[in-house]
C-alpha cells in the first residue's frame, strides 16, 4: 500500500542522499554565506553560577553554560524577559561587565560583552 512502485524517480531523496554522503561525520563544513572573518570565537564549556542585574535593579540568578572572548551563554530558572542590556557578575571567573542581549529563548540567552 505504501511501497513505491517501480523505478519512479525520486529527486528529493537522491539530493538528500547526496548531501548526507558529502561530509564525513564530525567534519567542519563551511557554507558560502559564512566568511572566515565572521568565525565565532571559541567557546569554553563551564557551569558557574552568576547573576544578571537589569537596568531596573532586578537580580536574576543564572548559570553560565559557555564563555568566549566575545560573550557568554546563560540559562535561568524562571520565565523572565531581559532588557537589551544587563550587568553580568560571576566572581570566580572575575566577570563583572555590561552585556548586550543578542538572543533570548525560554530559559536561556546569548550575551555579548560590551566594551566600555
């Protein structure tokens, strides 16, 4: 009933098989829209407790999940809408700086360090 009949061409299936077989697992693929100058900074995984402070003074406990030279990914435990800039504090990594909220989804956010 659901079996394909005969030798019916399957262009989408052929294309998917070609794409899947073109790169070895774990091999880095660079797409034409990504330029080498826009390469992301190397992230270092971590699990440190920190605090975000909004411009209004609200303190939000967070966990730093990864840190790079340009920013940090944080996760938080309550549904909160961050503003455009927050103060990030984490004493063991000696971080106390303003950050720009680059993206936010439910329970996580990507923050870019603001150089002042």
